[in-house]
C-alpha cells in the first residue's frame, strides 16, 4: 500500500494515557510518543501539542505530533530560537 498526501499537508498522530491521581502518567506518555516517532523511521517533526482532557467519564493526557516523512538518514527535529532567552550580562 502506498501512502500519499496532498501538497501542503502533513502527517500527524495522537496518543493518550489515563490521567488519575497516580504519578508518572505524563512521563509514560512522552516515552510512548518517543517510541512511536522512532518506529516511524525518517521523519521531520514540525510541532507537538499537549492537552489535558476532562470528559464526563474520565481524564486523559494527550500529545499530538505533526510530522513529515523525509529521506534523510536520521530523525530531524525542527528547532526554533523564539523561546531562547539571552543570559544576563
């Protein structure tokens, strides 16, 4: 099966874990997301969003990754300097 997409679009996936009183769910979610990104192969990650969703039945932590497939030999993550602060001199 050949995967295709329109120009100007990108791939994405979301993963969630149950959020309850126990500690460690956010770390578990990030490990799961990192593992999935590794399994995707050669991708370029453009954005990552996080949300804490409360429904009538439960609470969930969700991460969504937006990425594109590339032919480079290694995973490439886009980095920006917009959040960098200069040290005080």
